[in-house]
C-alpha cells in the first residue's frame, strides 16, 4: 500500500531534498507547490535522482478548495509542511504577505488534516523562535522562546502555537515541530540544491555566488562580537541530514497515537562566519573576496542546538560535516553556472 506523504513546498530547498529522502525510505511523496518561490528546474533534478518524476500537484497551499481536492484525491499517511515565505529581511518590509501566507497556509493544512483524519504532521519551524536567547548559546527545546526579530520569525513562533492549540483540541493527532538551525549544502549529485531567488540572504549561497563571480564581494557582518574570532556563530546543518530528520520524524509519529513534540534539528556544534569562509577556501581551493563590514540588524551573536532530544527521540543525528557542505554547495554553484551558460 502506498504511504502517501503530502509535502507542501516540496519544490523548495529543504522540501526537494526531503522528497528524495522520503522515496529512499519507502514513502510516496506528493509534491505540492505553486512554484511562486521555487524553480521548476527542481522537477528535472528530482526526476534525475529518483529515476521518475515525483507526483506534483500545482496548488497554492492557501487555496481552500484546491487543497481540499488534494486531500480527497490521496489517502495521506502524513504531511510535511514547508510551504512558506522565509526571507527574514523581506518579511520586515512585507509583514502582511508573510502573516497571510505563512499562517493561512498552516491553518488550511491543519483544517484538512482534521477533516480527513490525517494524523501525522511535521512542521518546518526554525531556531529563530529562540530570538536572542539571553546569553544562552546552546539551546535545548526547553530554552524559553523569545520574541523573534522579524515577522518571518513570528510566523514560526505563532505557527508552533497554532499547532499546540490544535493538538489540545484534537489530542489524537500526532504533531511535531522541527526547529531547523542553518541549512547548508546540496545533494551530492548536484541535481538539486539551493535556488536563492534574487540576491541571496544567507551566508552559504552568498559565499558560493561570490566565489563563482556572480557577486563582487562578501561582507562579513561584524567582527566585534564576543566570540572566538569576533564573528557570529551558528549551527550549520547539511540539508541532506536535515531532510532525513523529517523521515525519522514521520516514522516516530506513525508509531504514536496522540503526541506533540518539538525537536531541535542541528549538528550540536557552532561555527563562526570566518570558520565557514576558511573551510570553503581550504576545501575548494577558491579564494574568496570578502571584507568586514558593520553588524547586521537583528543578528544573534551565537546560537547552536543541543541535539540530544533528536538523538534520543528520533534516533537521528547529523552525519555530514561543514567540509561536506562547502564542497556540495560549491559543486552545486558550479553546476548552476554551467546550466546558465547553455
Ligand atoms: C548566518 C551568519 C550573518 C550573510 C536565517 C534565518 C533562520 C534560517 C536561516 C529560515 C550571520 C552572517 C550572512 C552575509 C554575513 N532561515 N552573514 N554576510 O541569519 O543565522 O538565519 O537563515 O528558517 O530562520 O533567521 O542565517 O545565513 O543570514 O547568516 O556575514 O552576506 O552569516 O551575520 O552571522 P541566519 P544567515
């Protein structure tokens, strides 16, 4: 019997890697995306890796009628909900777009799960819900959430609350928040990877686009933080490890009746901006044009996961390293450049 999993935002960076991991582990992902924030070339990449095109439903996750028809069409074992806007800076200028899409999309998914008795949900949350964790660097799931510094962060913060309140009202559901740290890297095949639309916001695509010549110079946002080398520290997790964490989460939920869990998905180690730059240059042999600049508003000095719960509850831990991530990210960037030259 097909184990159908609805993957909303399945053409996105983490979504597409999760589609691969689901197929590799015996599930049948239904890739829901309206491609407003994803490149259709992802479908070719997934077809190359999987040997066949995944089932795609081109639906806006906020479209009540459209999503209801998807739930009528497939008998889902579970849902992994990625579909959301995710640019921190953009959300400050366009809060209504973020609140409307990110919250209404989640509410639409949950309403259909209740209506169609689909029990298992994995929600794409983020370490951003910890905000600036008041001097705490290594955060556990019990570390108090602080108000995030952006509307994007608030959509994750409120999203978790919506899920918790839904669980209280429907305690037979199995609902899980996965709080991602900083996803980096790409699939080894270079068939899929991160497609930043426009100028990248995040460090790794900024590094690879600078190295390939698409961008002139990387600015390191601040070198006067109270850290080992003055630059901010984050927990950079390879996207392939992150994808597999969703499979482990689903497998856990399938074995339970009535559970609500929140789990950090990170490596458990912090790396500074300079350490990432140095790893990139030493692993790829590419010299990077960078310079220190001013701090970026809203940046947290240092945050990384305590990843114990993921290991104990899900039996998951990260396996790939920063070296793997910089090599895979660079190979992906070179692949994109080759494709653009064709
Ligand atoms: C990482 C570090 C920057 C770019 C955000 C979201 C989080 C998640 C991941 C979605 C910081 C520094 C960056 C540059 C730099 N997204 N940097 N120069 O801000 O930790 O997290 O993306 O869920 O929710 O908040 O990631 O990659 O933007 O920054 O120096 O050009 O790299 O200052 O210290 P961030 P990031």
